[in-house]
């Protein structure tokens, strides 16, 4: 009996995810064949953490799933209107000879970059990391929050 991965849309509907995965694998094959990868990238695999982005009247919040990533291996940079989250999930090598049937988790470096709207208060961005989830709160500037003004008819 074969072991087969079963994923009934666990993370929401992503109709093009298979195409992206195929494209990544084809690119990797060409890079390996043509010798474009350096020694570090031959031993690690880039991966893209999943994120949720939501907004309310006060802030925009980004939550990124970073399981098994140490907080010290996460870097958040703001350059002009671009917010970058970078890091690395390290593969812990054990001496045990385990017989893996399937390895689906990615290890290596990652980077996600987001363009911020002008309404974000760049001076008060805050981040926290708890139980493998990075939360970045981007507060809105005071003037960008909607205000109701009653106009009198004369």
C-alpha cells in the first residue's frame, strides 16, 4: 500500500499552487544542471511562509506562519514603502538512521516582501513572535483613519 498525501484544501483554495510548485522544481533542475547554485543553496531549499493580512480601522496586521524558526533567525526590514520579512528554518541533523517515507517540510532561507500603503505610520510598527507565528502590526496614521463629518445644508 502506498502512502499518498491528502490535502483537501486545508489552507484555502489555491488553484495555481501546483503550477507554482512545478515552476519552482523546473527552475531548480535548470539551476542544478547549469551550476547556478552556490554551495549553500545546494544544501538548503528556499521556501515561502504562508501569511494572512487583515485590516481594521486602526491598523493593518500581517501574520506569518514560521514553525520551527528561532526568533533570532527572523529579520524584519523597512525600506521606503517595502516591508521585508527574512529568515531561515534550519535543518537539524541527527545521527539516528531514520527511514523517512516522505519529507514535505521545507528548510532553508525565506523572504516575503510587502508594499505598504502611504497610510501606515512607519514610526510605530510593532512585531511579536509566539508559538511559531510572527505578527507584524502596522498602525495607520491618525489622518488616514476615516472620520465622519456632518455637512450642514444652508
